[in-house]
C-alpha cells in the first residue's frame, strides 16, 4: 500500500521577514483577555470544553444545590423579616438574609 506524503519547506530569505511580521501581529489570548478575571475565563473554557448535554447537567445540578440551600434557609429568613421594620422589609423583599454564613461554607 502506497501513501502519498507531501512536504513543504520554506526558504528563509525574503519570506522570513514576512513570517516574522505576521507572527508579531497574531493576537495572543493572554494579551487580548488580560482585563478579564480568571474565574470568568475558567467558566468560558469549562463551557467550551464540554458537550451541551454535560453543560446542561452541570447547570441543573448547580440550580438544584442553590434551590436546596434557599429552601433550608427559608424559615430563618421568615423569622428575620417578621422582626424587621415594615419599610426595611419592603426594601429587602426577595432577598435571603437567613444565615448567609452557611452559604459561604
């Protein structure tokens, strides 16, 4: 069985300068994304590195985790709001204040 192979060799005469100029104009990701936080880059790489199904499963698992935490803090949150001034409670309506330290663990 014969295999056809093809090789290309550059003669580094005038083309070397052209290649060098082209190489200097290539935008490197570390240069173009230096203002983006590392955590955001990790999320982008994680999403692009997984299949859509894996990404969806991970997101669903994260939502379930946060929903379970919110449900476990609902009683403490209700007690805080019942002891709060009505004007302050109106401003903080929709916020979960109960034992926020547990959420950070």
